[in-house]
């Protein structure tokens, strides 16, 4: 029996980083021409980078990157100046960080953290557990051997980066389109409890990072997002530590976004932050810009939407390069999409709606932790 007193007390609201771009507020008292009419206006500076524009409403704007791209100075000048958060495209995944059992290599992640810190950027962690990009050796593990390997991986990796990560994608892509659990080796070998066990282990290893579940095709109210919603609701009710849901948002100009904002809002109302974690939009021109604008406007309209990350920023380096999905083209020219994002972020400046930093663990701290041998082991 685990009592609520064993819940770590360190999962508290984390202080937001100070705004890098000060919002210039100019209150102008107008001349009272008639001696009666007075007016004042509040003008907000239009930030000229995505990161600074997002910070005006208390959010971040980030991108995925990798040290392998950093030899290109055109690339790094944009990376270092436009974004307020970085995430490793591949360098923090299980295959990269633990190529052999118990042998860890954090070089890629360490390089990313170092660059981010040098530029005053936050770091998202991606991803502790995923059915893809596992090291080859996990394929030979069954039952508790896989469970122990997963827990050890989370403990060592989240522990290594503890204090440096704003939010971790603890578990990635564990649901099918119909809202059921993906039948991965993780699900088959460990059963339904593996996701909560992963979150408990991540919480123990890095109590200060926000802990997210991350997936694709959560771009509206649909069977898959219903399944994730039910899981989060259940976790909150039972005191499993979860703080946020990552909405990957690999989109195209054909995507149906009619319930995109409503979906963000229902997770926010449930009591978790939402993060747009891997945004890219196949297409071009105004149609592509409109999708970026819709997503950005949705995020800034939802209080607990903490920020947006694009999955890369230039079509020169994109997993979907032939779909030209990013805000900069392959020659580093800003597209219409860039302006659409920037304008939507600037339009939200000063609205102060970005309150997405309260850990859902307020509920967690008030609830007895799940009674499981794993929790006992970690307590
Ligand atoms: O590291 C090896 C290298 O040693 C080898 O020479 C080369 C030969 O192809 O492959 C390299 O690995 C590649 C790896 O990226 C690193 O570049 C893999 O083949 C390639 O499959 C892998 O692709 C990544 C993909 O995840 C893997 O599923 C993409 O770069 C990355 O953008 C993508 O990111 C995922 C998110 O993590 C989760 N959501 C979906 C998103 C897009 O698929």
C-alpha cells in the first residue's frame, strides 16, 4: 500500500523563463480636444522572430534539430535566433542513447542541450519509449526482461538530463487509429500497465520535467484522440503522473482541422497542458500558410497550449522534404507560412493566455499513488 505521503513533493509549478522579448506597452493619453474626451491605446511591439513572438503570450516556439546539420552556417543562424526551444530529431531516442544494454551514449543530446543553453533556449526531450527506433537488442527481450530494460532506460536517460528538460515525450505513438492500444512489443510483453509504469519511472528520474504522452493524428476529436483522452482521464483519476499531451500535427493542406482547437481545448479542460510537438504541413503557398495559421491561432487561443515545435524548419532537412512542409524553403527563404505563424503569434501578444505550466500533478499530489510493485520499488 503506497500512501499519498510518498508522492514526491517536487512536482510543483516551474517558474517560467522570463520573456526574452519584452512587450513594449505604450499607453498614450490623447489630447482632450474637447476637454471631455480622453483615450488611451495600448500598442504591442511586433516581435520579428518566432520565439520572441510566442513569448509575448507566455509560450515557446521551437524546432527539431540535430548536430549533424550544424556545419551549415545559414542553418545555425536561423536555429539560434528564431527559436526558443529545441528538441532532438533523433539523438535522444532509445537506439541512439543505449545502443547496447546498459551502455549509454548521451553525446547527441548533450550537444543539443549545450547549444540550447548557450542561446537561452529550452529543451524538450524526445522520446523515452517508442515502438520504433528501439536498439536491436530489445527485440530479444520478453516479459519482465523488457520491463526492466525499459525502466532502466528511462531511469538512466531522464536521470542524465534531469534539470535540463522542460518536457519529456515519455511515451510516443502507443495508440492505433481506432483508439485501442498499438500491439507493439511493449504492449504485448508488458500488458496495459506499461505506459503508466513508464510515467512513474520518468517522474522518479526527473521530477521537474513535464511528462507528456505524444502521438500523431490527434488533430481533432476522433477515435484515436478519444482513446488518448480516456487514458489521460484515467491517469489523472488514479494519480499516475502525467502533465501534458503532445499533438504531433504532421499535416497537409488537405487536413481536416475543423475540430483541431476543440480537441486542444478538451485536453486543457481535463487538466493537462497540450504541446504542438512536430508540426509540418505538406503543400505550398497560401494553402500551406493557412494551415500553419490555423494551428497557431488554435494554440494561442487555448490557455494550456504551452507552445509549438516544428519538425525541422527548412525543407533542406525534413523527413518529408519532397512535400516542402516547413516554413523556410530549401534555400532558407522564408515562405508565406512563416509570415502566417509570426502574425498569428504577434496578434496574441499580451493576451496572456499561455498558462500552460501548472503541473497536472496538483491532482496527482492529492491522490494516492497507484498501488503497484513498481511504484513501491521506486518509492
Ligand atoms: O543513424 C543511421 C545511420 O547510421 C545510417 O547510415 C542511415 C542510413 O539510412 O540511417 C540513420 O538512421 C536514420 C535516422 O533517422 C537518423 O538519421 C534512419 O534510417 C531513419 O529512419 C530515421 O528517420 C527518423 C524517423 O523519425 C525514424 O522513425 C527521422 O529522421 C525523424 O524525423 C523521425 O521523427 C519521427 C518522430 O521521432 C516521431 N513522430 C514521427 C516523426 C516522423 O517520422
